[in-house]
């Protein structure tokens, strides 16, 4: 009996002590757990908390709707990479700038909010989409430090295109204003852009139409009003160039030697021809050239149906990873300085100390209609 | 109990309302927009500035006359050629004539722009393959033909335009009663004389309708003209419209103002059509049936065989060959590079995850538009040409309207109607249903012209017998007319299906990620400045055309009436 009593007392004591110790342990644990969580919260940056929360909600939203005017190669690359990274579908509808803008504007005006993000040319976004009132402030969406860090961008600031900071241009590639047939002409002939005024090139030059929106009008505006002047343009008109509307045909004619010089030829098409081994060469004259975003501008729609997915997409697109995917798919240099360029042609890479005119900001674009008029005055006769 | 008269009136009201919504409404939006300072739905004010800007262009008058010249020449040449070809493949004993007719179907659906690029490779004055061969001959001095010229533009259109006319004329040729021509020959007329004096006059409704449609289409054409005309400074009217829409932002009011010219042309042509056809009879199929016996040409059948074979070889096989070859080249047509061949375009297209969903959408849209469109077009045609109902001329007129505007403006009109009209179809927006509807609207002019061209040949006694026995006109249509017209139904259905497969402009503003079609994928590649990949899809669409046309042919598809 004594033994049983002793055993019972021992057992009780043991149990009590275990409970206490566990309680102590628990009590000891609870403060440790609370400390650990509080430590985590204190050390986890605010942006990370915000980002994780946004990703969580975006996954529930399931998709982001993007209206874009870039190539299907870029569509496939972006869709796959985004899905792989976040498990969220990027439904990208591609069209010509004006058409895709009109589609989105009509939908918006009739209360159909289908699109989350626009990615396209600066002209379309600045002159069509923005004035329609669709866009929301993109700045508050930017979460990732690598996106808002001004040092990563070539302009040393986040490259907003407009004064209201609604549109960001994330591509900035230099365009070679002159392409030539390398068996007929030499680069030394065009150290200066004025080299095309040599009488031997009379009637042998093609120019992309400078009187409407496109590479030709950009070339005209840059060399007519910034790097050179409109007298130069009048002299070019006296060289009886052929004004081209078909970008592909222009490059083809240069490659065949039918017209050995191509002014303001499409960089993308020239790149394709160069990769195929066509006898073409490009030159950037001493006066400089222009940097453009092509279809590389992004804007956020205020009434986006998938707000968080849009946020994630925009941040990812502007990140080093997203920019690498886009730059590789489009063959154009990112406006970020930390994106690899080894897959780009040397002529598509900004050179340190290079003289580049930026052609995508709002002020420039709003001034273009007047420049079209001047181009029509100078080159209009050649189109009759 | 409703009398047939009341039922007919009800049907007429429904039909007119439907047609008005589908055709007048979108065009009305364009007309309205031409007098506004901005696009419909946007804040703006009433103004004539659109018209001022559009018609103050000093080159607009010249562009208009250039358009008329090219349109008239192109239409005249293809009409005469198509009539002759139809006579050969349908009315004579030319060997392999069924095969030739089938090949014209294929020619109809070949994509215009890649085919034009093929012609450039062949007929560029400096490096064109044919011109280089021609210049290598000892007695020649210059190129055989410069593709960058008026002649070149007309030439590039001939192949596809003639195929379209052959398909549209074929039903009427098939329904010719051979006894009429035999009577002419027995009276001493030659085969060609019978064609000109007997066959052709009886086929005026079918020929007129198709020819006028073709002429309207030629007024609105601009892609080929842009490619071939620009280097030669040949500008057409539609290019001006296109220019205005290319602006950022697009200049809708002047573009819409310019398009009013097309509308006026359509009004005039519809009245011309009515006036020429008039109240004459064109019956070739009556209650006693009709004789289908080919005209025996004797040794001349080999001449007609050679003519058709050469024609198809030049206008279908040659450019199609270059189209296919181009898809296997790094840069289509560029042979002067090291190792010009590549499979990468095919690889890129075939590995696009959107290819199969787009193909599926195209097939569904095509099938639905084909079936529903056929029924709808046949009702419109029947009411227009077979009934005496009040309002039938309005019905006929409305059926021309979808082609009164260039394709992109019609698409714009449809977008505005579907999203913001009096009766909106927002619930359908972004789905394939709205694309089906848009495709049916776009093909109303073609479908109704083919049906009308055949229906005028039906004798009245067929339906009168039915009515005498107490059947309503709806019952008569269903039980008498439809069975006789079965082959035409199938043919129009196939044409609408194939047209839906390759349509771009109609769907470009209405599609969404879920309803993307094969033709939109093709457009994406052209936008992405990769025409070779677009050509790959063009080849795929052509392959589908061949398969569908072969399958339909296996089931006895012929444009015309069932015996």
C-alpha cells in the first residue's frame, strides 16, 4: 500500500512537473514564437509583404488581360514565362496600335472593363488611349525595388513618358537611320547623314513615308528639327528618293540592290535580313541617331478587372527577368541597364557616349502632327 | 387562324427589321460619324470638317478616277474571262472540266497579299524570274511586264477575281436548258453565236449581280494597290481612307466622309442592276424540267482544255507555288543569301500554343456561319425575287449594303453597334457568337447574289402548283424551293465557311483572347513583321480549303439545281 501510494504520488508529481515544464516550455515557447514572428515582421521589408499579398490575390484572380501591339513571338515568350513564374495566365490580345486602342476605348465607353494592361507603341498610348481617360496611375503599382530604383534605368529615372506618369517606356533601342547594300556602297560614304546627298545616289534612295506615323516620320523629325535642319530635308527631296509605304519591300529592294540606300528602314526587318545573310549594312552617322521604344511602352487601366494580377504583371515586365524575356523575343534593347545584350545586334545596342535623341515622350509626340505637315510640304510632290 | 397573307407580312417585318439592324445600323453609325468631330460615342459636335479635310486633298480626284479606271478594266476583263470559262467547264464537253471547276474554287480562296508578293518575285522589272528569263532571250529589250504599273495591278487581281466570278456565275450556267441552245444551233447559229445571243442574255441577272459586286469590291481594294502602286505613284481612293485610319489617333471623321463615296456608288449600282434586269423573264427551269446536255466542241475541245489549263497554271499554280516555297525560306523570295532555306517559320507556327484553339474557333465559326448564313441568304433572295410582297425591293437593296464600305469601316460600324447601339449585344461581345453574326453580315451580298441568280431561273409553275394545293409561301419555300436548291445551299454554305476561315477585317475588332481565329493569328504575324509565318498560316488555310472543297465535291457538290 505504501508502495502504491508512493507510486501514485510519484506519478502525480511527475505528471505535475511535466505539465509545469511543458507549460513552462509552452510559456517559454510562446514568447519565443511571438518573438520570432515579430522579428520576421520587423525584418521583412514592407514591399515584400505587399508583394506577397498581391501575388496571393493575383493567383486567385487567375489571369491578366493585356492588349498589345507586338509580335506573336513576344506574346508566346511572355505568356509562358509569366505562367511559369506565377501560375497566372496572361491573356494577350495583339493588334495594330490604332485598332487595339479603338477596341479598348469602345469597350470602356460602354462599361465593359475587359483589359488590365496596355503594352504597345508610345504614339498609341499617348495619343489615343490616354486622352480617352482609361489609364490609371501606374506609379502606385510599382512595388519591386529593382523596378523603382532609378539607377537601373538608362535615363537614371523611371522612364515615364508623360507628365502625369501614366505610361512607362521600357524599351530604348537605337535605330540606324541608314541601311545600304554593302556591295554597292561603303560605310565610309555615310560618315555624315549628308553623305546621301552625293549626286551618285540621285534616284537610288528609298525613304519610309515621312508624312505619316512610322519610322520615316521619326527620322524626318529627328534629322529635320534636331540633328540637322529642314534645308537638309529639302536637299534630300531634290535627290528624288522613292517614298515607301511597305517596310518589307523597302528592305527587300535595298537587299536586291534595286535601290541601294534605305533611309529609316524598319529595324526589325533589317535585323531579319541581316540574320538571313542578306548583303546589307547599317550605319549611324556622326550627327547621332534616335532611340525609340517601338512597342515597348506599358500602361495600367484604371478599371482593370484583375487589379492585382495587373500589378504583378507590370512589375514583372519591368523587372530584369521580364525585360530579358521581352528584349530577347523582340530583339530590342531594354531601357534597363542590367539586362543582357549578348543576343542583340551591335547596332541595336546603345553605346556609351553615343548621341541619342529620345523620341517617345509626350512633348515630342504631341508635336508630331505639325512635323507631318512640314514633311508633306517637302516630300509631298514626290508622292503625286 | 392566320391567313398566309398575315404570316407573310409578319415575316417581311421581321426580315426588314433584322436586315435594318444588321446592315443599315452599322452604316448609319458611319454616316453619322462623318458629320461629327470625333468617333461615335466620344464627346464631340456637329461639323463638316471631316468632309472638308477629306476632299481638300488635291490628289483625291485623281485617286478617284484611277480607282474607277482600274475597277472598270479589272471587272470587264474578269467578267468576259469568267463567262467564257464557265461556258467551257459547265456547258461543253471539254476534258477534265469538273477538275477545272474545282481548281477555280481553290483559286478563289488563295490569300491575296502573299499571292501578290509571289507576283513581285515573278514580274519585278529588274529581278523578277519571268522578266529575267524574258530579257535573256535575244529579241527582247525590256521586261515582259512591269508589275509596278496599272497593268501589273490589274494582272495581280485577275486570278482571284476571275475565280470569284466563275463560282458566282456557275449556278446560272448549270441551270441553262440545253434545248434553248440546241434550237439556236439547229437554226444555223454557231456554238459561240449561241453563247452570245442565247446563253448570255438569259444569264444577265447572275452575271450582272456578280459583276457589280466585284466592281464594288474593286473600288474598296487597297492592299495590292498599296504594294504595287506606291512605287509607280499610282494611288487609289481606298488608300486615302487607309491613310486616315493609320494616323495616331485615327482620323475617323474624314475617313468616314470619304467612304460616303462608296455608299453613293452602291446606291447607283443597285439601281442600275434593277434597271438592266427590269421585268424580263429569265426562266430556264420549269415544271417540265430542263435538259442538261453538254455542247460537243469536236476538236476545239482541246483548245478549250489548253486555255483552262494554261489559265490555272499561270494564275493559280504559279503564285501558289511561290507562296509555299516562300514559307521554307529564311526570307521569302530572297535567294541571294547563303543557305536561304529554313524550317523555322513552320516550327514557330506549329509550336504556338494558340494554333489549335484558333483553328477550332475558325472551324466552329465557319460551320455556324455557313449553315445559318445559307438559310438566311436564301430567305432574303426568295423574298426579293420570288415574291410580290411589299418591301421586297427594300430587302434586296439592304442586302447590298454590307459591301458599301471598306472592310475595316464596316468592322468599326459593327463594333459601335454591338457595344453601344440601341439594342446592344454586349453579352455576346468577346465570344465566337458575335463573330458568327459578323461573318453572316459580311457575306450577305455574296450569298444572296448567288441564290438570286439561281432562283430567277425557276419557273413560276413549280410554286404555283404548290399554292394551288393550299400551301403557304413559307411551306412552298420549305418543301419545293429548298429541295431543288439543295446543291446551291451546300455551295453557299461552303463559300461562307471558307470565307469565315480567312476573314480578317471583319473579326479584328470583335475578337477576344478566347475567340481568336486562324486568320487573326495570320494578321498577328504580319503585324509582327514576319510575313513568312503569316504565309505558313495562309498555306494551312489553303489546305483546309482544298480538303473541304474535295469533301463537298465527293458529296456531289455543284452550284446549281438538283435534277
